[in-house]
C-alpha cells in the first residue's frame, strides 16, 4: 500500500502489546470452528484510499454472517460503509446465487484487516469474495488492485523487488493465534543474508515494507522465507511511485520421501502444499516413474493430539487397476518432519483391501 499505509515504524513498535485473554474477537473465533470465514489481511481507507468488499454467495442456501473490521492492535476499527454508517462491524444476509458490494471509506486515514464470517447455523451457504483497493491523488484514480481472501498458512516464500524505484510490502494478520514468526531474507542465488523474529498477539496485524524490516534490502532483489509454528494470513503488494500491483506469497512445499509397505516397499516423492488444515499436491512413484494426486488434512483430537490423513489416487504397477491409498497417523506437531503410521489400499474392482504401514521424512535439502 502507500507509504502512509505501510508506515515506517521504530524498532520499539515491533514489540506488540500483551494479548487480552478475554478479547471478544477471540471468543467469537472459538465459537466459529465449523463455519466458513474469509480473511483479508490488509485494508486501507482515507488519505486517498478507499476499499470495496464484494461477497458472492456460491452455495445452495442463503448465507448470513458478520463482517468485522480490526485495527493493527486487534481492536475494533471504525469505517464508513456505503457513505453513511460509521461502524466496526456489520451483519449481512445474501440469498444463494447473489452478491453484494460494500464501499469502505473514512474521513481520516486508517488501516487494518477484515474478517468475514458465515456464522448463522440456519443460513450457512458457501461464500467467497474479493477486496479492491483504490488510491486517488487530487481526486484522480492512480492505482487499483483487487485481492482474493488469504488462506491460512504457516510457512511460505515471497519474492521481493526493491530496485528501480519499486518497493515490496506485506501485511500479516494473526487470526486467533499468537506466536513468533521468523522472517529470513535470501538473495536470488539462495544465500541467507539475515533473519528477524516478530511476535504477534491474537488478532494483531502488521504492515511493512520489506526495507523497513530489513534495511539492507534497499536496492536489492531476493526472497523472504517465512516460518511459523502457527498459521497466519498474509498479503504482498508492490509499490512503484504510488502505482500498486499484487505480488505472490507462495505457500511452502513440503517435500518428503515416502515408503509404503504392504507385501513389498513402494517409494514415492511427496510434494505437499498446506493451507489451513488442508494438504494437497502430488506423489511421484519412483519405480515406475508416475505422478499421482494427493489430498489430505490434519485434525485436532479431543485429547490435544493431532491426526494426519493423506489419500493418494494411484493405480497398480501395470496401470490396469485403480488404487486408493490412505495413510493415517498420529502427529505431535504440524511440522510433519518424520511421520509413521498405518496404510490402507482399496482397489476399484472390489478386491480385498490392503493393510500395511508407511513412513516419511524430508530429503536432504528440503527447505521445510
């Protein structure tokens, strides 16, 4: 966003206030585990900025919920909706197969982030949306960028370009979690240059230019690796003389060497992307060389442990029979470094299922 949006901060400002354990937003989030939510990690209004939020009801039933606006410190943010209401949140109801756009403005500059919750148990359809930023100088439109909701991730890369007048910025919102986030700067050849750890309380947000976080990144290009024990939502933008454009935050690829044992060992190269509790990617069978789709999830059990399930859609070695491989294991954390558990195979021609074991671990050189 603009320099005023990704405002320069002193080093002391990187120290966030302590979390309020009774923050109403945290209690609200805990009640919404089974609902659908959209997170936009950055919004800007006033000072030449306006934002438009469009929600589309894509489901088979109506959708009813809440749109909440938060400031960087997790407190409620006041904005004007459609030129009249000064609010910190609004309720919405969308008939299925409909859409609604809200124009967000302010008389003074303000920034923060947006949480859209589809939280009515009787009207819980499927929603999606887009947030459009507009920046004007002297009433003349200078830049317009539309961004999709940010999915929850815990590890990622994003390239930055601080050359030729360009500056890369990012906004990170820590929705309902708290913890440290490690930022590591690399040059284009992959050499680690420097690292910083920032701490986020629940519902806190921080928006920075890369050269604010890493002053030595001025007039350089490279990429930032982000590593966190908890999930967050993030957006990256490029700014060149108040001309703004979106850039990419790339969810981490988890590379693992997988061995499945039934009557014999079959080896795969796993390449998985994780967004929230969902994993997806490909499994490449070493012999013969074939690539297959993988999907799965991590769920938290009542005892605090976690359970991993992955499904590989493959075929028998000769390719004549479809085979669905399901891998299940208890895991202690989300890093998924070394995992072992039970393996099951189900053929598409209803022959007897297979039972066995599996294990995987990262290959040498894996970044996550």
